[in-house]
C-alpha cells in the first residue's frame, strides 16, 4: 500500500533518490567512491551512523572528562544531548524549559553569567519531540558573548536544509544533521559541520573515542575515502537529495517548509486539536498536537495506519499524550491535505470531530497566505537583538 509517511524522519524518498540508492555497489576504496564523497562537499564530515552518532561525535571530539557543559533542553532530544555528554564524563549542568516552549536567550545569558565559564553549551535547533523551533541565532549569540566563550554545539538534525541556518554568520561552532531528515535520503549518514573553534578544541579533547574521530574522517577524506566502511547506498541518495535542494534554492525550500507547516498547523487546529507550541515558536518541520481527552493513542494510530497514514506518537513524558505530524524534505501541500483528511476521519471514528473537509479548506487557506509571502519572507532579517 502507498503510505503517506508523515513521521518527522525518516522522510519519504523521492523517486530519483530511490533510484540513486539502488545503484550497484562500488568499492569504497576506489575512484568512483572518491568522486561520490567529493561531490557532496568535502569539508563536512559524513560518518556512517544515525543522528545520535553525530551527537556523540560532537561531544567526544571536543571535550575532556570533567569539562563543564551547560545543556539547554526543551524536550527529549535536548535531554539526549545532555545524557551523551554525561555518559562520557562531562560535568553537565542543565537549563531546562517546559516542553512545548522554546529556550529563552535572556535566561541562557543569565545562566552563563551566573554559572560560567563553561567549555560548551549544547543547543537544539528544532526539538522534534515537541514541534518547537528554538530562536537558535539568539541562543548562539548568547553563548558567544558569555564569559570564557564556550563552544556553541547545535543539534540541527531536524532543521538543517529546512530552516534558515547561517553557520558562519551566527558563529555556530558545530552543527549536526542526519540523512533521513530534510536531505530526503535513507537513514544511515550522520552529518557534522565543524567550525574553526571546534576544530581547535579537538587538539585538547581527551574523551575516549575510536569510531567517531573527526580527525580520522578528515584525514581519510583527503584521499577520497572514509576511515570505516561507509553506507555507500545512502551516500548515493544523499548526493541526489543535495542536488534537489540546490536546484530548488535554499530560500524557496525554507519558504515551502513554512507554507506546508502553516497548512499542517491550521488543519490540525481546525480538527479541534490543540498544538503544543505557541505561534512564533512552531516548527516548520514537525507539528505536535495534544490528543483529545478520551482518545487512546494506540487505537488512533491503528486507525490511521489502516487508512495509509503514518504519524508519530509522543516520546518520553509525552508518550500516549500527543501525536506528531512530520513535514520535512520532499513534502507538498497535497501530502498535508491528505494527512488532515485521514486524521479527521480517524478521529471521527473515536469521538465527535469537526468535518475534515472544512479542516482541509482551512489548511489550504493557511498555505496560500504563507506561500503568498514568497521566498524572501523565509530569510531572517536584521541582527539578533543585542544581549543585555
Ligand atoms: C532533533 C533531533 N536530534 C537527534 C535525533 C536523533 O537522530 P537519530 O534518530 O538519527 O539517531 C533526532 C531524530 O529524530 C532529532 O530529531
């Protein structure tokens, strides 16, 4: 059955990505692989693993046991970043915000002034577990202006490619992503962009690591290879995904995600579901909504899957309490309208629910209003507000 895959990663594979991934296997120590690796971008580490591997790589390559780390968490993936740093012996302090809300840059500045200096600050750009996009530029600015200039490490796994991101201009030290998100490829490639300060930190970092060495990845990439056997087929798909992103143009891609997200948010609300995130912090790549009183997640999920719609449930403390609708990568308005229709029908079987057709109209209107603002509206304007 043709499934409308609306979990927040893995994302649907476009036909040409599927074809690229089905190419015959090649020698990962040969010239053809060197050409493949080089064509994706040689200054970004592509390690075989999932996004969590990229998070672990970011920690172990830039820290020593006992280093003071401030972990800013707004959900389950922020918690995971903190847990990884703890597992490798960092001295982790936490700045937690209520799930469903973004992190506050002023409170981060205060925490950095009161508790610093820290070696690094761990940030999440887009918290996939709650559907909240953090004001990442302002948060990074707070980090870079803090005593001791901690490293700003950003988990941009469910953001990169879909949300505006200016690594150099915003002075991000390390940014992470994974192939199964906005890149439109299968799971299997962890992506890390390492800035100059993070690279300098590698020389002093003494946390144990073997598989996840940025230095090894860099050294081998000069020869057009990876240190260990890579996920070759996924790299074929990733190259095609990157080509698709470049062909669309980044501003147009960001604008499409905003418009599709507007449709998802409005459509879900028109089905009488309350969103976790307030307007202004809602994610362009995943919409999280509270399950209505009396609606059981397992029953709803089964009803949706029977109708060909795959959405995600809640994680951690939100398990059984929310649903999450993914809209990143190869997603268009029709995918969302289909999801709203099926969600409305599925809910309708379990309780009184507004007419799905009216929710679809509301979603389409929201899409048109957002799309009408054009690609320029997706570009962040002005410098971040000066920190006090
Ligand atoms: C924000 C964020 N961080 C980390 C991860 C973990 O990535 P993976 O599941 O590829 O290990 C995810 C995956 O959904 C994510 O969305």
